C-alpha cells in the first residue's frame, strides 16, 4: 500500500511548493489536488511537480461536463506536466446519464491524452465495474473502510469480466488531527452530504452518522491506526483538513505520513 497527500485546488505557490517538498521528505509517493470551478487542479499539480519532481501527481477529479478532454489535454501541455507521472482522475459531473457518458468518452480521453493514466471516479457499483474494465485506476471518495472493501469487489469483478488485471484503487480519506479534528471533519462532510443527488444517494447508502466518514485523530498514533483500516485501497490519499498554510498542512502530512 502506498500513500499520497491531497489538497483542494488553488494553493498559492508559496504554500504548494514547500508542502510538496515536505511530503516528499515524509515518504509520500504521490501528490494530489481536486479540481473545482474556482481553481484548476492541474495548475496546483504543476506547482507540486516543480518542487517535488520525483513524485507522481494526481488530480481527482475533473468533471467532464465542465472540462472536455481537449481542454484537459491543452492544460497538460500548457503546464508542462510529465504525462508519465500523471494520474488523471475524471468524473461525469452533472451528466444526465453518467455511466453512459463516461463509457462514451474513454476513446476520446485515450486519443487526447496518450501516455496519461486515466482514473475513474467510482462510487456506485456500476461505475466501479466500469473502472475495473476500462480505466487505469479507480478513485473512491467518502467511504468507510468496510464500504471501500465492498466497492473494491465491484472493481475486481469489472476487471475480471474484461479479462484484465484489477487496476490500482485510490481513495481520498479526509484526515484532521488535533483538538479540533472532529469539527473539521464534520464541517467538510456536511458540505458534501448535500452537494448534489449523487452525494446524497451515496451517503444514504453509507448509512453512517454525520461527521464520521474519514479520520478525526487526536495525534499521529491515532491517525496511523485509523488509516491502517483502509486495506481496500492500494493508495490512501490523505486529504488534509487544515488551513491552507504551510505549517498547518505540513503538520497533518507529518501526522498521517507512511510509517
């Protein structure tokens, strides 16, 4: 099992670069950013790559209803990102038929982004099966260890039906450490629980109390114990819940670092 560190897109260079250097020192294999209407995840990755050239870079995820493959390819080229080190996470966004749309876009993504490893945002069983069958990885989000284990079996089933090995499975695990950890996790989770029907349906399937999906740890030992439960993930991407400052983010990275 490897470990990545993830942030929200839009970190300024004076935060992103020293954070990337620190994560590389701590033993993280990869650095990740989400993508949202207010900031491009690929631009955050460019800052990470400049400071930690040996690290893999991942964006999770770009909604294809907002950014078509040709726009993504142009941004990768513009930013000078190393395609061989890039994990490109994609999702359907608000598409009316998300499964159909993602299946249809695979050939165009391959054509526009040769050499880039494509990772599908997968929460429901059919999307997990599609990730296993046609993508280079699956990306889970907002899952408990037990739910992730069940989702993994669907990825494995899709790969088996397609006659190929199971691709690597990544997942964000929101992680907060310290006295206010529970409050930080609850605030982040509350935002996503009512973001749109996809998340509302997902959290309903989870059936977990609010503020409990992720890691709220008292210290590094507690964080390590809780993160160790995510055995279904090939790569745990620690999504740091802290203020967007070098010291605060680095403290979470250190507490959740590979041991």
